[in-house]
C-alpha cells in the first residue's frame, strides 16, 4: 500500500510540475485567474476534481 501511495504522490508532483516547467507565463496567468475566482467557484472546481479522481479510481 505504501508503495502505491508513493507512486501516486510522485505522479501528482509530476503533473503539477509540468505546466510551470513547460510554460511559466501560461501557468502564472492561469494562477492569477484562479485567485480572482469566488470561493464557491473554487469549491465547485475542487468538487469536480475530486469526483473525477474517484471515478478514475473506480474505473481502474
């Protein structure tokens, strides 16, 4: 189980690091737009991300 958790964490870090590495200007612009969102909008985005992750876990 700990091996899988480490593998999952590594994949998250790789995915999170790709955009700032490949296109820092786009990443900065996206981050600035996210800061301007309301709390409800951010919660909705977070909920959709959680739901997508749970669905992926169920599929695989």
